[in-house]
C-alpha cells in the first residue's frame, strides 16, 4: 500500500532525529509508525518541514512544499490539521488528534470544511480522549489505539544498584509541576528530607528543598536519569490525552505516582504499576511509602519488569492497520 503522513509542525525532523528533545509525542509517533509501516512492506511517505528530501529506513521524508500530487495514496494520515488533506489524493483519510479540542476551537482552527470534505476517521488514544472529543467530531469513525515508546527504553538493561533515593518528574513544566513542587515542599520533604526530586528545568526549582534540575538533553540522558530514580511523580494534566512520559517510566520499570488528572488514570494500574492518588495527601503518602517500604517498592518493580516490552511500536502499527 501507499501511505503518507502529513505534518505541518514547524520542527524540521526525520527519523534521524528520534533522539531529539525537540520532538513531542506526535512527531515521535509519526517516526515510529512510518518505520514500522515500511517494515511491513508498505510504500511510505512523510511530508513535513524536513529541510531536505531524503529516504531513511525505506521511508521517504519530503518537505510539504515538494509533494508529488500525482501519487494516489491508499491512506493519508494528518497530524492535527485536516486542511493538509487538500494537498494529496487518497482513498482513505485518517486524522491524529493530540489535544482536547472543543467544537468552537475546531471551527476557529478552520478544520470544519476539510473535516466534512474528507470524512476522516479519528485516532483516539484512550477512554479519556474519547470522552473529551465531541460526538460530532468523530462521526465518520474512530480508531482506538495506544502509543508505545522508543525501543531504546525497552532494550536498556536495568540495574537496581544504580537506583538512588530520588524521584523524577519528566513532563513539561506546564503539566502541573507547580502542584507537584508545592506538595513536595509542604507534605513530602518535611517528613523525609533525605530524598530528592529531579525535575524538568524550571524556575520553580528550589535546591533548599532537595529539588534539582534533571539532565535535560537527549533521550539517552533521560534514560540514565530514569535508571537512577526510585519513583516517577506525574500529577497529570487535563490536556494530557495519553502521556508518553508515564509510558517511558513504566518501560524503565519506575513506579508512577499520579493524581490521575487527564489520561494519567489510564497509564497506571493502581497498586500494580504505581498508585493513583485521590488528592495531594494521598499523593504524598504513596510517595513516602514507596521510599520507606522496600518490600512494597520491590513488588511494584517486579510487576513492571514482568510487563516490560508488552507494548511495542511494531504491535501498534499492526493494530492500527487492522482497524483501517
């Protein structure tokens, strides 16, 4: 089959940039899905802001301005912008939705005309995502899948001897880091001032409360930080429809403690892979418990090890193709 991905993101990227911190979940998904589709024998094109036209891993990476309009695709995927469908001819159209979007915003972003014209199926990443999307904005069909993480998170050897009494926050600062730091200062640190929190760089960081900036660079640096972390503290956010960082922590077998905001309640199995707290009091309790109770932490850790590698992009790609 001929398959194309359309992405108007201003970030110029190809699969060679898979390790870049500039990429977010949507770009990461396109890289992995395009590679897996190509492995399955499909002829795959990615049209984005790539600075040069190049073929990598049997995937054609081409600038949006250089689309060959004579090619007729079996499936065209668009990342968050349905107007891009006007640039290609395809038998079927599929739209990624990576945000919580109201009808008002949908219309304001000038998506309605293209939506009605091309009648795309919508890819949804979980029940929270499904609930947040208005019925009208999925009337042409929906595809339910879950993302995976890069293979480097799955293949990295684990070593318990590297683990320190540290927690880690790897989401973006605007994903309720302020709630986490306030909870840490008021409810966690006062009860255990030996533990440390390593966070995505932010002006909210306060070393006097054992809060430090984590290594913010390549994904390899992120993996190194996760290898040394005992727990991942991810409150969640209402705009989070999947939360890839929770999946990364899970694949590195780091228990996740969350407030379950947004899709976070779907990323954690309470009492098995981490804990879903009802409030900040419970959040601090579970955090301190995992630092203090070695038996409980080891139990959660072993559960994660047993689940490791069960979600792979190869499986995601096959599942997606089966629903087209």
